[in-house]
C-alpha cells in the first residue's frame, strides 16, 4: 500500500513564543504536537519544517524545499495563529505547479485566533483558483483526520502515476470500445506514457525460459494453491508467460501493462489467465484485452487497497437484493481465496475455445469476505468519469455455493459475491463497462473521490 510523504508546516505571524495580552503564547505547542502525532499515527510519513513561517522569505524557502523534494507528495499547512495571506500566496501558487497537493488544517479554538488564519489563507487560495483541502477539525476527531489522510493519499496517487509508462501488448481485445485509450489524454491527465508492444516479443521470451526455471516456479505454487498443476505443456506455457512478462518488465522498464490476450496470443500460444492472476497477486497492476480503463482502475485500487485487486464481469445483478456476482474468466489473485475455497485457490483450464483456443491454466476460487468498493474509470463523450460504489463481499452458505457457481454455466471460473450500498438503478445507469474492479478496504471510496478531484475527473456516486 502507498505511504504518503507529507511536508508539515506551521504558519502564523505571532510566533517564536510571542505572548497574547493575557500572557499566553499565541501558538500552542501542545496542539501542534498533537496534530503531528495524529497524522503519524494514521500512517503518514511526516517531514516537519524546522520553523514557523510568517514572512514571504520564510514561506518561499520552506515551499521551495518541499517542491524540489521528489519524495514529498503533499504539504499540510497547520494554522498556528493568524497570517498575512499575501506573505504566502505567491509561493503557494508556485508550489502548486508541481502537482503536489495542499492541505490547510485549522484546529478549532478561540485561543491563538487560529480560525482567522485558516480562513484568510483558504479564501486567498480560492481567489486565484488553487486546488486544496481545507479542514477545520480537532486532532482527536477521527473523521476530520481521515479527511486529511485521504487527501494526502490521493495526492500521493497523483505523484505515483506521474512519468510512469504503460506497456500495451497487442491491440484491442474482443473488439471492445469501452477500454480504448487516447495516449495524449493519458499524458495530459495522469502524466503517463503508453508504449505499444507486439505480443511476438512476449512469446519469444517465453520460449526462451529454461525448463528448470519453469519447474522451480511450478513447485512454489503450493503456497497459494491446494495442489500443483500438472507437469505438462499447458502448465509450462502458462508459467512461461508469467516469467517472461516479469523479465520484459525489467528489460523494457515499464511500470504497468495491459495485454490483448485474445484474439491472438490466446490462440497462438496460451491463455494469459495464470500470468494475470499471479501478477495481480504480486501487486502488479495489469489488465487484459488492452482495457486501459480497467487498468487505471486496477492501478489506483492496487495502490490503496489492503488486498489484491479482482476484475471481472458484472455477470449477474439482482436489483431487489442488491447482490452482484463478479465472475472473471480464470483471472484472480489466489490470495483472495475465502473459507469456502479453503483459504487457497484451485486450478482449472480456460475452457472457452472461442476465446483462446490454445487453452491455458486458470484460477478457481470464491473471494473472501470483506468490505470494499466497486470502481471503474470510463469515458462519456471522450471525458473521463469514475463510478464508485461501496459494497460488502460475502461468501454464500456452504450448501448453496455449488448451485450458485453453476448458475452462470462456467462454475470453475473465479466468483465474488457482493452486496451493494447503492441505488441499483442509478448504478446500472452510471456503469461504464461490462467489467467491475473490486478493491478491499474502508478508505478506498473517499481516497478515490479526492484523487478524481485533484486530476479533474467527474465522479459518479450512485
């Protein structure tokens, strides 16, 4: 999971121990220390500035330091007392050009005139159109602290994507329109480059993997599976694809990838199910069918989710019970196996001749229980949208599971059962693909909302 690195700056004109007319220091060091502790205890990596900033010179030096530090994702400006906003605004405008996030945090209380300092600075930033998060809240208030942490995490997500490369192996899979990408739009919105590659290079690399390397990896699979896959050509090719893709990632230097899968590779060599499953299990974001919108959804969820990411078809939607079955064609991280799968996954064959006649190993399991979200990036009339909905992942009772898996006609593919916290008609209306991306974790919903705010993506919350 991502760990945001945060520059923490206390600001205020009345500093350095200056007392108010009642003899009390304007800036309360106990409140400042409590604020730092709250953020650190919430998982942020705090880098505190060594002085309270007040003048233009002090502000410029502090923000220049954090702007030039590539490891810093966001700054938190903590209100010590009131401030002359003109001393800070031009430096904040310059800092904002880095793309790093800005949070203004004002702790409640009359002493020290903190609300004045927070409101005047936030109003000044609104005047010139800078993006920021203003939080007026106590360090002991979990909800207020979470608003800061979520925004910092979203800012770290923005920085994580910047100047990364996506390798696209092969063309559009299964003729789908709702996963194509405009490379210029991706560079403009996310700072990412898309580099196209032919699957021939992957196949040739796979053929060059030694038998010894294949067998060594096959033997290691008992960590995640109930049994070893058969020692045959189908297993060999499936493992070779996985090892070859890891090799190409190092060789070519890309950060994420999407792959056509079929038609093409799944007919000419092997289905990609095992490769995709184990890459997701390694917490390597990827997608099949050269579906870039699923890829971006997987990237974002992967960085902030407590578990691996599962993407599959919204195979059945029951509006009355608010239940959805997500069934992928043999691809899922085996680490998501639930109690009905005995905590480990099983192997199956891809099994659909019209969608990859070469066959290949696939993964079979029922996803474990938990809280999470369904999310997917998409486009409407060329503009990005993100659909987000909270859900509970559950496992059916044991005496019903075989019947529930057989309902789709392909019981050996991986299943996830979820109950939605959403207006189901609105969810169906808003959804932008036949695919869903499932992430585990309580904070995903708010972090992705904040991420979309930062990069200018419309959010749909059915």
